[in-house]
C-alpha cells in the first residue's frame, strides 16, 4: 500500500464507518488480521454496533505493515457485495455515496412510520440487490423469530448503511408495487438516476474454509480471496506433493477413483485434473467438463470455487440445478460453457427426455462423493447410460473420462477382506475406474495436514427410574385401546405384541397402521369416513407420544413435554372434534404431574450430565475449542440448543444449528442462505463455538476446521464414520461417541474394523496386475448389464382415467385428477372454483420464498370437524394458488372405488396436465 492510499483511507474514514459492517468481510481478511483482532471487532459490534466496529477495523488495517492487505481489503469488499464502497475506494470518489446521505437522514426520521407500515418480507425480494446477502437472511430470521416490526427496524438499519446508489429509487418502486402507503412519505428526488439504467449486481457471498495459512489448498480456503479473483492471477497456487500424487493417474487420462481423507483438498485435486484436461486439447478442439455435486449446498460451493479458479484462465463456468434448469435450457448451458457444475438428477432427466443424447457431450465427468454410485442413485443412472454406450448398447461417440472423489469407498456388508475387495471392484465397475488413487508415497505430508482425531467411547447409564415415560406409556396404552375399539375389522392391527414404545421401530409400526387405516373401505361411506377419521386421529396422537418419549430419552423431559403441549395447542386450533377433545382432556389431566416430574433435578438426563462434563473439560483446557455436535433428528437439534442456552455454565458457547432443507411444504428445515449464514458465523465469529448438526453435515458441505467432534447417539456405516470424524481435522482433535446403548458402541467399533478392512482391500487391489484388475471390472460390468437388461420392464403408460382425491383424514372429496395441474415438473395445484370451496386458508407460521414461489399460508380441509393439512397457499408469478401434497390424500378410482395412498407424487403414474396461466383468467 502506498502512503497516498493510506492517507486517502484515513481521509475517507467516515464514509467507510457509515457504510461497512466489518464482520461481513472478516472471513476474507484472515490472512492479514489475527484471530484476537477479529474477535475484538466482533465484540465491538455486539456491544457498540457496526460503526464502532468499523472504526476499530480501520484502525487495525492502517497499522498493518504486511504487503498486499489493501488489495485484499478491496477484494473482500467486492466478494461480500459492497460494490459501491469498492468502487468509491478504487477511484477515491465518494460522490455517489455522499448523495445518499439525504435519503439516509429521511429514512432515520421516518423509521417509526416504516416500522408501523412495512412488512419486510413483502418487499425483501425487490430490495435484495440493495443489501448484503447476509443482511437479507438476518432480516428474514428476525421477522420469523421476533416479528415484522423488529424485521422492519433491521431493514432500516441495513438500508441506512447501503452503498448502492439506486436503493432509494428501488425502495420507492417496491413500495408502489405493493401499494404500500409509506410510498407517499418516501419522496425520491427527480434527479435520481433511473434504476433500470445502472443496476449494480451485488456479488454472492463466497464461503472460504481456512486450514493452513502456509499452503494454498482450495477446499479449505488455503488461498486468500485475492488469489482467486481478478488480482494476483499470475501467482501459481502452491500444490502439495500428495495432491499431485492423487491427481497423477487422472492427469494421464485414466478413469480414477480418488480416495483421500476429508480436509486434504480433494476439490483442489479436481481443479488440477480439470485444468490439465482442458489444456491438452489441440487448437480447434475443446474439452467440456461436468462436475456433479450430490447436494445443492455442495453444488453452490463448488460452482463458486470453480468459477473463481477457471474464469481467470478464460474458461466459461456455469451451474445448473433444479432452481435454474427451468429458466435456461440445459442443452444451451452445456453448449455455451466449458465447465458445468450440476446436480446429477438434471442430467438424468435430460438423458431420459432426449434433450441430451448421450454423456459423450462431455469429455470429463467428475463425481463428488462418488461412493453413492449404486442402486438407483442418479450417479448410477448416469453411469448406466455411459456403460450401455461402452458395452455396445448406445451411440458410438467417444466416452468421457471419469473421475470419482470420496473420503471412503466403503465395504458394504462385507465381513472379509475378499468380500470387501469384490465390493470395491463393483464400485470401480460402476464408475468404469481402472485406478484407485490413494496417498502412498507422501503419507507423512498428508498426516501433517489432516489429523486423525483421538476417539473416545462414553457409555452412559439411562435413568434408573423414568416416571415421565411411565405416564406417557399409560396414555399410549389408553389410546391404543380406544383405537382398537373403533372397528372390529381393523382392531387386529393393534394386537401385535412386543412393541417397544419410544423407539424408531414403534414409529415404523404406527406409520404402517396409519397408512392401512387411510385406505380402509366400507359399503357404508359415512361409517367409512367415521372410522378412517377416528383412526387417523388416534394414530396421529400415538406418533406424537412416541416422538416425545424419544426426545425425553435423549434430551430433557421438559423438551418432550413442550413438544406435546405444542401439538395439543395445534389440535385445539384445528377441527377439535369429540375424539380430539377426549384425547386432549386425558393429556391435560396428566400435565401437572408431568410438569412436576420434568422440573425435578433428580430426573436430569445422565447423557446430558456427561455431555456437560465433556464440554466443560474441553473448554477449560482450550477456551478456543470449536465443536461439532452430531445428532439424529431436528427435534433433538432444537432440544440441545435450548439446553445449552439455558445452562449458565455453557451458554457462552452461543450454539448454532445446521439442519437439512426439508420438503417444500414443511415448517421445519433451513433455507440455503440460512445454512450459509450459519456456516459463515461458525467460521468467522469467535463467539459461535459449537454447531449442532444433523446428517446434512456428514458429507460434501465444507465446515470450518474444528477440534472436537461429539456423536450424540449418532452412528451409521463406515462411510459415515469416516466423514463425521473428518470434520475434526485440527491438530490434537478429539471425537467422542456418547451413548446409553452398548449396541451403538459395538456398531462403531465394527465400523473401525471395516475401515481397516477397506484400507487392506484397497492396498491389495492396487497390487494387482493392471490387466487382471481391468478384466475383473469388465466382467462385473457385463454381468451387471445383463442383470439390468433382463430385469428391465417397460414402464406402464400413465393412467388417463379421471380419479378422485379424497381427504386422507375424513375421506371427503377434495378434487379430481383432471383438475390438477403440474408446475415446474414437481409442484401440483388445482384449478377451478369447486376446489376453492373445499379448503380454508390460515397464515403460515414460517412464510418464505423458494424458487418462483412465495409461501404465504397453509390450506386445510374445510370440513369443520376435520381441518386436515392439505398443503400450502403460494404466490406464483402473478397468481395466488394452492399447492397440494399427495400424502394428505387418498386416491380413489372412479369406476372400481379402489383406494390407494401415495407418499410421493412421482409414485402416482398419471398423465398430468401442465399448468397454463391462461386457465387462471377463465
């Protein structure tokens, strides 16, 4: 940095203070700021606000002596989305930001009116280009957790700091679009530049993952942002020897499975392979690469990494996922780009529809988490097309090279090394791989980068007495007895012995009973409706009681009790007929006793005591400890978060949570921006010291390096074990398995044995003669294709006959299939006025936007004694329409009266009609 630049930054200090929230760019400044400095900046924001934090941030910057920090600061602004501030500092011209001051002052004066009149979620999609991505997500979260007024206050705070010169005009347009009366108070000067003339697109936030400041390893953010954007482009990335070793077979053109630990930089290895592949083509020819990511969050991460790396080299990179495939044809995206990052189902659909003729459109295909290539997984569907072509059943065009990436190839159900070798050979056959690449020559270097955490097993005794479980068990028995007496014909379903309540097995049993009751039929339709509705209610209550026992077993009794209270509150707000009133009365009679039991300290869960001891000890030894706590269910995520926050000795940990996205119609689940925000906070905020996660964090999603992994009653197969363990890759890291079940420990020990067996099997296969290995793989491919071809049955033609959709609870008519329309291949709505009379609308507890839809409300069966949840009400483009979920209905054949229940729309093989906007105007 020159002396002039330093003087200018001091001179324009005030503009930066008013605009920048430095916590949004700290992740990008890690190469220049120390951990203690970043913690101090975060603390300053938490206590005094972003302006004081920005002052401290600038003070730290201006005292830096290292070279390159000023360029790094500019890159950080650009990456985080501060395009206006970036331009102002780049040119030292702050006139555009200065002109915003009068609008900032006006908004400050109008803040009380803004809070009263604005519903932030109504205008957020229009205002998003004026805000930082993290600000948008924070506004959504505040609206959801604290209400619209709090969200409006946050929006004002963010707009006052916005550096986008057109935000006042965009706000005016958004208000007018929503016909909001605040627009009359918001006066934008005539001289304001037209918003359509010059909209600055804010960059999406890039997530970086730092592991080792001395080595540039992309998947762990080993290169600072400045090395991956438009500066320092000629500086070669430092590559470790073990990464070159892993890449070598693929760079020689061999189909390769790369098996290496989580955290070693397999993404960077794939970049090396991809770059080498694209550069080998002679002039006049071009390569085309497909990188498949199994999960959407991983797709977004890899798209970001590949774009930053390859666009500087002049290659075109594009991404295709379910959200983008509708707007731009897949074929066009593939034709117009050199590297395509995509979710695998996109290519499966395109091959099936014929828009992509064969995989020969690519010259290289890279499969992330390639161990999934089995059975009916989309990876395998793609490779079926490849293998059919290779073995003579398809086009004769050249086949692409195939590379698979994984932390563990697995061994399946193998019990011996020989069986494991055969399992791995089958995976190689599925991916047509002739080489399994592992680190053999540079093991010491690998071990310096990836530290295998020390593993501990903690067997905890369950509660010696469980009065809570005893009372809930009595309620379950009473409910089962009531259900059994509803119908003589169905009573036998409730006579199965040895059902262990409070287990997943009981859950599976009750789901089976629930489905059977839904399709029960009688000649007397009124009696059928009565019986089906009654059994629907009883089985629904049994499932909730079972859920509560599972929560109590693993967390606090009061969490389980609150879960049941929420359920019964929802019951009261729905149909609340005589059966529900009776069941509610029975529960409420027990509530005082259950509350007394749940608040008794002697009933504390021993597992939580042990978890407390682990956390206390680890954070006492190392206050900087970063922890990932794996649990099985979303309900347990919330329960453990509450437990930590309520514990005065642990609440300093400030727990974050990371769960899957869930289905479109579900209240639970996290949006992709919310997931990114949580990961960013865990990585950059020193106050967020623990992340409670479900299986979404097992594979693919890069999480900041941590030194403590806790598996809380959490165990899977050997692949899951290796991946979860790989999250703890800091030096001296530990992994605890905490359980009250000896079988869980035994299963994990078996996984450890299988890992050794897997490594031994790989070593033996690598020692095979190349010809022998290729012959074995080819024989497996021939056998698998023969089996596949002989089992193939022509898919039955879609049903055309009109069918009824009946409410799954009361069996009342909802609509006919002829009235159902498909939107974007996976959403189903109903047209016509008749359906509108059969449902009622209630506000959605968590309204949000996904793709082209704005989820606004929920829809329920209109029968007052039913109120069964049918789906959601959304805004789709200009239309307000219902979107129904098939699992809420029973399908009845009009002619035969036979009834069927489907859990997924794709299982219902019907000739659906596509949604046409013209129908909505009729």
